[in-house]
C-alpha cells in the first residue's frame, strides 16, 4: 500500500481506522460497552490480522447514538433495538419517497385531492 492509497481512506466512513481502545476513548465510554453493542449485533467491528477489533467512523456514530440512549436510562439491549428500528424506518421512508417520485414522474398530470 502506498501513501496515496492511505490518504484516500481518510474520508472513508467505512474504513476501520479505530482500535477498540481509541474508539472507547473517543466516545467517552468503556471497551465493555463496545463489546456489549457488538454482542447485541448493533455493530460488527472488523478484525485486524492479529484479531483485534477495528471500528469505522460510521460504526462510531452508531455507537455514540447507543451511548446517548443508555446515558438516558435505556438498557443496552433496548438501545440497540431502537437504533435498528430507527434505521429500518429511515430506509422505509427513503423507499417510499423514491416510489412517490417514480409514480409522479410516470403520471405528472395527477394532482393531490384537497380535502
């Protein structure tokens, strides 16, 4: 890998750049918390060649959301479920918006009925 290849990963949200210790420190949490949300399958860290957990910025954002919920009294398991459901809802809303745009493009003369 060249230096140019490494620089290209700086902005990659999915690149597993953070060790477990670094991720925990950055989030202000414990390594045990990261293990717990991993066991709950909220995030699945990649493993280094030596078997150490590595986290991406995207995964850290998810972990930060989980920590926010836990800090407000939600159990780790419930926080993970909430985040998964939030993600599913966001995806469903995105798909619905896409379907609406496609339907409107296919039939541009149809207007909403005022009620």
